[in-house]
């Protein structure tokens, strides 16, 4: 129980933020998946600039509607 309490205390801000925004890390995982797919597409390009362009072209298809949490 002590270990659980310490874990909750360590993640307190994230837990409180979830109650406000109802967002999980699933969204970030999906963006990461798209970035990894872009890495496969960008194989063979000569510069990081081209890799970044492919990432933007791939992730640009997402409709991101995020509102910042309200300050207390």
C-alpha cells in the first residue's frame, strides 16, 4: 500500500490533469506510430530536413483539437 501511495503521489499532477482534459497517452502513442511509419518512408533520404517533411506530411492528416487546462 505504501508503494501504491508513493506512485500516486509521484503522478499526482498527471492524474489531476486527466480529470480536467480526459486525455490519455493514447493520442501520443498514435502520433509516435505515425512518426515511426514516416521513418520507414523516409529511408534513403539524404537529410534530416526531408525526414521532418515526411513526418509533417504524415501527421498533418490528424485533426488535433486540444484545449489547454484551465488554471486554478
